[in-house]
C-alpha cells in the first residue's frame, strides 16, 4: 500500500482506536459495546505499557488499521507469547496489505526481543477470511480451545452491552 506508515499508537489515537474496536465488535460478533467503557479501556491500555501496546497503520495522516499486542508468560517455555488482538482495518483499506504490514512490524519487534518466543491470536470460529489471512502469514492452527468464566461471580459485565 503506497504511503503506509506503521507506528506506535499514542493517546491522540484513543478515539479512533475505540471507534475501530466498536466496528470490529459489530462486524465480527454483532455485539454493541458501551462506548464510554471502550474508550476508557483503550485509554488505560495506551497509558500503561504493562497492559500491552497498540500499533497503527497510517495513510495520508489517517489511521487505517490497528492491532493491540498483550502478553502471556509461559512457564513451560520460559518466555513470552505476544497475543495479537483488536485487529481492524478500515473498510476502504482492506485487501491492500495493511494488516500484513502491521503483522510484519509486530513480528519484527517480537523477533528483536529474545524473551519473546511466539505470537498468538484468537479468531472467531466462523471467520474464514481472517483465518486464511493469518495462515498466509505463516500462523498455524493449534490444538487449544478457549474457555472462560466472564464475568466472575458477583462482578458486573464491564464490556457494556455485550450479550
């Protein structure tokens, strides 16, 4: 994609990241997120590097794609897995190499850190297009499934509006 810049996100990007996360939830899961909770969550992530980091793709001064990386410690392997999350490419920029550029940037950054041992992501089970994109980048299916308890007993749902 011509004139594509990949850069770390900053607080000035919070509103667009929250908006793209809102769109992502709707497009991938038909879930409406509480916008105030979402913006607070994005802002908290941008302010605290221990939570992870956002990377954005920018073209013509506008953010056209994003991803979030969070961290999982593996005691079995004595290293960090980086989880790729909140992947979104604006509709008019799709199929133009935006996610590939974001992914390659994250992979290069992970490879440069000797404590990072792998990259992981989760994807909606029925999202065949996304799965094919991830596989084309060298990612493979695992034998792991995903289970959860959310919210914890006695706690309110903090994703607002998530059914």
